[in-house]
């Protein structure tokens, strides 16, 4: 069975989460350092091979007023790059407020978030991937 990979795109770091093979549960996986689109592509290709990824879901940072921001435009550019360079299903999903939710979850577990920004990125990706999986199962 193939899995779904979620990417929470940031200009410095990309949070990564993955589904289980049955596509029921999402879990944080890692953070990719974003030095260039090409370096990120290389790491994504490794994950596709290692985990038999069939779909990539990329979080879209849409504003609370349901509009695109400068960051949204950057993510759209990244999505286009991946679509051009990968032969895999790529989808986007609204990631509004997932970073704040991730921070609250980590704090509730006693994890300090000031120096653990990477944890927020991974957990944020897992949150919107779980929402995506839940929406897909309806």
C-alpha cells in the first residue's frame, strides 16, 4: 500500500508528515532544510522511494480573510516546480492555523516551542495531513 506525504512549506524549513499505509493516521516525520528547490526535490525523491509515496499534499497558507498572501504565492511556485519535476499526484490543502494548533499541542505535552521550531513544522504538517485524510474518507 502506498502512503501520502505532507509538506508544510517554509522558506527555511519544510515540515514533513506521512500517513500510515492504510491512509488513516498522520504522523510527523522530519524537517527538510530548504536551501533550494532542487535540494528539496532530491530529499522528496528519496522519501517517495523509501515510503512508496503515491500522493504529496502541500499546505496552502491562505489568510483568515480567504485570500492569497505573499507566502501563498511562494508556495504556489513550489507546487508548480514539483508538478513539473515529479510524476506523482500533488494536491494542496488549506493549512490555516495549523502552526498555532501545533504549538498548543506541543506546549500541552510540556515541550518548549521557543527552540523547537522544527517540531512545530512537523506537527503542523501532521495536523493538516490528518485533516486531509479525514476529509478524504468521508
